[in-house]
C-alpha cells in the first residue's frame, strides 16, 4: 500500500516545487534584463522582484487544509466466534498477521509469577505437536517467514510475516503454534534459565529499577504490581504451561488482523479449515479485583553508587473510558510532552539539570493506569530537581495554560495522528486492538475533533481533578551520600534493599 502520508502530502509537495520553479524563472529573467536596461528601470525591476519573492516565499505560501480519511478494514467473524480484520495491500508480495488473545500475567497465580511470560516465550520456540522445534526453525528460515509469540500483563500475541507465495504453509504452521504448541522440554528449560538469569541481572539498570519499584508501589497488593522472583519461576513446570494454554487459548477469545497481498476468499476459507474445529472454552474468566483507590504519599530510596540519580514519581491514573481523556492528553503535552513542554523548558533548557524529562498519564485498558513524571539528574542536584518537578506539576493545577500553549499542543497531537496509519499492517492491527480492548465505537474517527474541542478551562479542570502531587509515590535510585539534601525533606524515607532473587 502506497504510504497514506505520502499520498496526503504529494499535492502539497507539487505546489511547493512549482513555486520554487517560478522563483527561478523570475530570478533568471531579472538577471538577463538587468544587463540591457537603465539603472532606474533596474531599480524598479528589483523592487518588483522583491515583491514577487515576498509573495512566493514559503513563509507566505498557503495551502488548503489536509483532508485525512481514516483507512477502513473489513471485519469478518468465523463460525467458531473468531474475529478477523482484513486489509488487502498489493504493493508488495508480503502478508502480515497478528492475533490477540485475552490472557496475561493478570491471570497467573501468586506462587507462579512469570508463568505468562514463559508461556508466551515457549509457545513458538517450543515447536508444535506436529512440527519439532528444530524443524520449525529450519522451515521458517527457508521460506524467509517468521512466527513470533509473547505475553504481557493483559494480552498474548502470536504473529507472522511471510512472502505471499508461502502464505499457505506459514498459515498452517501458525495454526499449529496457536492450537497445538508442544512446549518442548529442552526449550522450556532454556526459557526458564533465561528468565532466572534476567531476574539475577534485573538490578543492573537504575532506570529499570526505578520503574519497577514505582509500579510495585502504585499497584501494591494487585496483580499489576507483582514481579517474578527466582522462587516463583522455579516453581513453574511444563505442565503449568500446557494447562495455562489450554485454559485461555480458544477461538472466541482471539482476534486476528491480516494485511498484505492475499486473496480474501481463499484466506477466509483457509482460516475456517484450520480453526473451524477448534473447540471453545466454557469455564468463566477469573475475576481480577480493581486496584485500590486510596492513594497515600511515599518516599522510596534505592541506594546505588551511580553518577546520576534516577527520579520517578507518580500515582494511580485513569482508564481508557474516562470522559476527560482528551483534555488530559492535551494537558500531558503541555506539562511534559516534548521539547516545548513546561518540564523540558524549565528543567532542561533553563536550569540545565537533566537531558530528558517528561510526565504523562498512561490510560489503562482493563484497569486504571498510572500518572508518571520521570527524569535523571546528576546526584548533587537530586533534591533540587525533585522540587522543580513537584512545583511545575502543582503549577498546572493553579492557573490556566496560555492560549499559545493550548494551540501548540492541540495542533501537535492532531497533526501527528495521521502517522499512525502509514503501514497497512499498523492500520488493521490498530483497529483489531480497539475491539479487543473494548474501545467505544468511533474512537479513532472522532479523536481529532475531540482534541480540537479542548479549552484552557478544560485543561485546568482536569489538572485539578486528576493531578495529585500531594499523594505521589517518589522513587529515587542514587547515592544518598552525594545528594544535595537528604530525601527525608520530602517525607519519611523507606529504604529498598536490592537483591538478585
């Protein structure tokens, strides 16, 4: 599929090239005539050329507003309940497919945290009941195809990319991976060893440590706040993976997105053949409680002898269904969303305390997400930077933003929207994900208009309602011996001891 963005801008580019060509013509004509005419006429001609160039300068050129039509894909539901989104694209002889299943680490038992990640990792690498792992690797490599699998907190995904001529065989292997994974014992042991090694090295990166500890503090007592340990991973068996897969992998729990060079009728027929006799699960889904709504402040310190302190602060945020989502997105941009944000302008540009600083609400898809402000600064300016972060965040709640800030934020968000649809695979996957997570109908179609309607009063209102600087969890990873002030000036400090288990 020719890039949608390229199509949108082609007319604009042609207009610009035409204007430049006209400038060159005028310039050449003026130069040739100047050698033959009097100085008075030359001066008049120069004045006229200046006026012409002023009119033609890119700063003065105007263009009609871009008209962006949201690409559409076709939705089909198979007889067994599986939903398929289709978007044909004949530009290249390639087919991409991504499937989403409603399962993740939310549903693993406390004693076996890490089960979902191991299942996702071994689903593809462990081969299938019909194709051994080594044979699967060789065959995919020979066809220049790939099949990948993974699992996070709230979804599992299995995807493939293949040349059109190899679609039939790759689709067959994909169905085997999804329906009949073998979880080869040797590959399972290898994945388990990698997971344990990852836990043993999880404290190497100060940024990862800060992010992990902030998440644990915000979601304390909830599955979203759990992290795997050596003990929980060691408790996982191959039989656990088999049972986890059997419980959550079934057609009515799966949405598929396909894009590329394929024949619609043949593809649907093949999907019906491969998945038509796959039985659905009848057991009810486990009930996962909502995160606790009560928010209290905390100061958490991780002692680490590093040159920079890693600072993270935040609290429980919003979910995707919040009616103030669009005003919050505009507020995010003004507060910490780029080089023009208040945090960047003050902490980076004016004070020179950090290279990167931002703040944002991450809307949760099944539960409330988080608000997070983050930066890194030299150890000797730790407390000073924390105070600036807190004061700028608080400042959002005390007065309306300027009209210039508001317009820049809205234009930036609206203008960047179209770049999410450059590739057909991204278009169809995004539309499948909207249904998968239960977004309201018209979410994408109305997105730009909803952003455009946000006012200065809206930004102030949501800042006052959703920004809670008084109850933020503060996490600092750094060397307390070099701090400009002790962290106790921000509240009672809880020391977090790192270990590799």
